[in-house]
């Protein structure tokens, strides 16, 4: 599956999740936000997942 197909699959899943939880990913548009990046294999551990900071920014983190 190429990047474009994976992005479409991600967006469809995210849309479903947003509808279920009534939450959405939002960005102000500066600095290219919001955006998507590829996850490295090392980032795909059981300790990894989404988190958001004090200002509501969404980040993929690896918990230690």
C-alpha cells in the first residue's frame, strides 16, 4: 500500500473515530499544521500513542 492509500485509510479511520468521540484534530494552519508524518518502526511499540500538551497540540509519543 503506498503513502496516498495509507493516508486515505488513516483519514477514513480518523473520521470514524471523530464521529464516535465527537473530537477532531485541529490546527491553526501556521507552520503547516496540522500535518501527517510517517511513523518509524521504532515508534510502533506498545508504549507509543497519541498525547496532547498544555496548548492542545497533538503528538505521537513513546512513553518511558
